[in-house]
C-alpha cells in the first residue's frame, strides 16, 4: 500500500514534465498509477473476500504516537477498485479530451494523479488522524482542479465555494476525531471498533461533528450547493471527483464508522433525514435543468443523499445494499459524465434545447448512454436494479423512510429519461447536430463502465459474496443480492417507481409550469453567498471596531489581557514558593541592575537610536546572565541574535524620524507605566510559579546521557536541537523560511537576487586614478562620499573571510562545543551585514551573488533530506548515526549524520539574514534613490549611474 502511495507521488511529480514532452498523450502513461491500484485490489480480493484485512504499519512520529497505519477491508477494497479503475479510465479519456497546448494542462495532470493518491491514502488509513490528512489533501486538490480554468470567474468562484464548505466540514470532523480518539484512548479505528465506547453527551458531540464533515464532503443538505457549482470543472474532473471518488469520501466515512457509531442516539436521525431530504430535493432540481451536466450534478446530489441514508442505517441488509449502490452509482454516473464530455467536445454545447439527432451521430455512444441511464433508473438486468431492489428490501420495516426513497426513485427514473431525451432525441425546429467522429480512446472508458454495470447485474451472486463481509460487521446477514429476488414487495415498489418516473417524464410539458414555480425561494448558491457575505460584513465590523491603527492600543489590549487572564489564574492557583533565592553569583545582581537601568532609560529616551542601543544593552545583559548560569551556548546565541537585531534596527531607522513623536498626555503616560509594571510583575510571577509547580521529574535530566549515547555529541544544547528535539527545530526553520518568503513577497517588486554592479572601468580597476586611493571594496565607490568610510572598508576587507571561517568553525564544532548551525549562520550573516554597511547594496551582491530564496530552499531541502535519509537507512526519521573513518596522514574522523541537519539550519539562517539585508537594506536604498528622500545613497552622477 505504501508503494502505491509513493507511485502516485512520483507520477504526480513527473506529470508536468511528461506533459511537456508528450502533450495530452502523457495521460496514457499516468493512467498506469491508478491502474496499479486497481490491479493491487484485484490481487488482494481473496484476502478480504472472507472478511480478512491487509495491514501495513510504518513508524512515523513517535512523540504523537502517530504511525502510517494502513488497513484495507471489504469497504476500503471496494473504494480502491473504484479509485483505481475509474481513475485509470478517466486518464485515458483525458488523452483525447484535452488538446495539445491547453493552458495549465501540465499542472492539471499532476494534480489529478495526486488526487488519486490522496484518495487512496484516505481509504487506506486505519488511523483517524492519517485519514484526516488524506481528507484535506483531496479538498486541496479538488479546489485546484475545479478552478482549472483560472481565467473564468465562475471556475474561481466554484473552487472557492467547494474549498470553503468542505474545509469547514473537515475542521469540524477533525475536532470530532480528536474527541473520539481521546475518548477511546486510541486513534486506530480497528482498535476503537474492537472495544465498547462509553456513551454520553461527549460521544454525541463527537459524532455530530464527524457527521458534519461527512455530509459536507458528500454534498448532503445543507451543504449541497457546492457540487452543482463545481460543474465549472472540466468534465473528466466531474466524472472522477464528483461521481466516483471525492464525493464518495463522506459516504465511505459513514460506512466505515456505522458498525460502531450507528447506535449512538443522533446518528440515524441525522443521516436518514438529511439523506432522504437531499434525495428528494436533488431529484426535483434535476428535472428542471437544461444543461446536461447540471442535470447529472443534481442527480448526483440526489443519489448521494440515498447513499448516506442507506449506508448510515446501521443494519446488515442496509449495509449490503449501500455497498452495492456505491458500486452501481460510480459505474453509471462516471459513464454518463464522460458521455456528456463527448457530446460537449463534439457538438460544442450541453444545452439540451440545442441538441438534436445525436443518436444517429454515434450509435455506440447512444447505446452506452442507454445502458448507464437505465442502470441509474434501476432497470433490470443492470446492477442499478440489483442495488435498488436491495435498498427497498432493507427498509420494508420503516414505511415512512421507504416512502421517501420510493418518491426519490421516481424522480431518478424521470431525470434519467430526461437525460436520454435531451441528449439524443430529435427536436422539432432544431437543426440536427453533426459533430466529428469520436476518438476510440474517448468512447472506450464510458463503454467499459457501462458494460461492467451490465455484467454486474447477472453476477449479483458474486457481488453478494464479495460484499457480505462488510454487512456481517452489523450482525447476521439475512438479505442477499440477486438479479431476480422473486415476487416481493421490493419488486412491486420498483415497478411502481419505474411507472411513476415514466409518467412524470411523459407529463413534462404540462408539469413545466409547476416545476418552474415549485422551488426553494432561496437557492443553495444564494444561501452560500448570504452566509459568506454576513461573515465578511461581521469581519469588517469587528476589524473596524478593534483595528484603529494605533500600535499602543493593540499592545495595551494584549498586555492587559496577559495581566488579567494568566495573572488572575496565577493569583488563584497558589500556594507559591515561600523561599526564593535572590542570586547564585554576586555578579548577577550587578548585571540585573544594569539591565534595569537600561530598560528605564530606554522608556524615557526621545531619540530612536538611543532607545535601540539601550534595548540592546538589556539583551547583552541577558546574555551575561546566561554566562553566569553556565550556559555558554545560550549566551553565544543571545549575543549574536542581539547584534543581528541591532543591525536590523539600524536598517529600519533610516526610514524613520530621528525622534519619537510627541509624548502622550500625562494621564496616558501613567496608564502605560501601570500596565508595564503589572506586566513585569505577572511575567516574573509566572516564571516563579511555573518553576515551582513542577511535580514530575524534569524530562531534560535525561538529555545529557541521550546526547552522548544516541546523539554522539557532548554539547547537549546543540544535540537537542538537531537530534533529540529535531522535529521542533524542523518546524521552527520551516516557519523561518515561510516568514522570510512572505516578507520578501511584500517588499520586493523584482528579483530577490539583488542588483548587479554596473560601474565604469575606473571603478572596477584595482586602483583608480579618479579617487587616488586603493579600492578596498568594489561596491564602495558607488556610495556618496559622505557615506563612505575607508576605515570600515579596510577593516571589512581584513576580517570578512576570517569571520566566515569562524562561522564554519562554529558549525562543525557545535556538536561537542559551543556553536552549531544557528550560531554559525548568524556569524556568517553578520559578516554579510558588515559588507553591506561598508559597501552598500552592490557590495552585498558581490559578497552573495545568489538569491536568498535559493539559499533558504536549499537549507530546507538539506534539513528534510537528512531526515529522509535516516528513514531510508532503516532508522527513525531524523535519527542520528555515527560514521567512523581512519584516514592515512589525517587520523580518525568521527562524522555524525545530524551534522547535515545543522548545515541546513546554517544555510537557512544565512538566507534569512540575506533576505533581511536585501529587503530592509538594499531595497530601501533603491526606494531612497527612486524617491529622492533621505540623504546619502549611491553616487548618481553621469559616470556612476547604476
């Protein structure tokens, strides 16, 4: 199973390249990925045919007790067949549906294959959290495919609606999963299902949240509006996502959980009422449509309501009928969508009022459409009839529900007939359509699906044997699938439904005014727009009331909240520590006094530069406290961070006034002082309370032994970052990359690489007669004379390479001595800061002629790659390994693989500093030059204009 997921990932990554090479024909090769899933499911039929399961488990995140737990049973086996089989046929269809050179085809191909892989992850997952990962991946990929035609507003709007509705449902479902997992003590569904669940309101809330996710994914009322709108997607997307795969995810989830949760009080009322209501509303809406694709879309909504009501009933007969209908619906609805795609592709329209005589255009297509539509209507001997009979038989003891299902089936028969009539009938006054011949690769996929639907009906006994193990999860199975069940009430209801549907279609003319009038006063899209509009208005009102543009007000609210909530909890917690040592070293109070005096002076400073330097003193004083506490690694990092922060402040202060604005009123000043003192007291108190509240042994007590024994290093701090808590570090550096990219995207109007020096020959020469002195830095002559400092240029020239070498020393020695990738990266970044301050933005580009984005990406790739390599080597993700070499003339070399993780951190920090220098430094310089504001900048006389 894991290999299948990896295969889809590789195919998705390779898809854009294949499409660029082969054009739409690349879909033939990409179809091999879902075809492999279909073949795998067929090969494992004996394993699940007798109620067994195929299980694979791989360790993933130990701290979260989350493994890649994969499990396939009867229901997931059936879904795998549909995902793989229909997916392969749809991709074969795409090879002729799309034209060479279609906009965005390369991306579309990759997303389509990735979606198939995400669906497989969803149905393979035994862990509920892993299932949620697959669930949300399908949401994202469906959003991209629905919005494939980005130039059309309708596509973008439909994609956003689908994403909004299904994501909100998914978030509710995630909360339900967490509640259920914590309630049961495990997130493995196989373990949850094997033990009784305690009842109560907590479980009811979890069930309702989970059902919200399932109903939204399967477009069941009140979440139905997104599916018809999603018909803006290309037809292959509709055939795969909205007929066979994505919308079935909610049905699959209901079917998966029903054996355990169907007995919880709100389960059956919710799924059955919502399901039957959706079936009736969707069926009635389908009768009014003139677009063939929308007709099928509303029919899909109707059928999804039927599937939810049946699979969620929680009885053996309903479970068997639900799986049969799940198979039948995927076959006939995917086939019909593909038929519509052929008609639209050939005739140029889907409007049934403009189509006439198509049955003479392609007899085979007409036959395929008849078979698929007949299966949808429940006409024997197709599999749709077998499934419908099983559904009616399963609910003979629930007359009210059964009546709703029969009426919904009458609508199904009527819109099935309407589809055939609208697509293929001769229409008076309309010119017959004569499209070009149909390519075999477009006709074969729907023909195969319709043919399987025809063959599966007579093979009902075989289907019964394959699907019964799922039904047995609910108890003893008395009902069976059969093409001829005998003279039964269900058969009579089928005849009634067929006759009623035929009559409803025959009276379509006289009933047209009724159909037009009898509709909801507010459509689904209107309701969605109203809800979204109200949220937008609420957000605007809240923003207008709270975001007044005053930074002091924002900080005041945050700090007062800190004082009131955590401070109040601290006062209520008690008891506090009674004995608090004032210092461990006599130098500590001296440093504290320096920090306090600097902080007080910073508050009263009128000049921005003075305040910044005083704040820097508090940072350096904190580093001194780290030294006095015996934490050289923390002290080194604090010194470097404080220095880099001061450099950033200097860059920003160039665009700000030298002095602060007018001081606030006296009353306001006292308010700020009170808030400041209160925050200080609360922060100090929280630190003391937290330190004294520990009852369990300190987890870090084991870190020194772990650092030496498993991390192979004596610097506990660095080994913790790159090995023991490497997942935390990976998350932090990922945030750094995202933050740097976000800031750069807001500031840069052009390349992040920086300007290339374009100077006249006298400046480029080692010595220049123009200036009469040696050019220590190539970028120096581009600055105005008043901004140049020859002393700084000389010092920079002398120390730059030494500082870079020192940064490398910190990087490679950090595993056993103070240092590491973060500290080394900061030192290298400070070297670049010095180059920039001495020579300007052109000198920065001379020092680092590569883009910051490239360095950030390379660093992140090294960090992630080091973890993957350890996983491939047989260890845990990000696990360190030691490699010992003995080389002649050099001696013994001990290499720890976590060094590569540290190298990645080193590159990310350098990339971050470089991005800051180019955004807040070089880009600000460019703005100063462009606007003429501020003194100083580049020399811009006629000879030196860059």
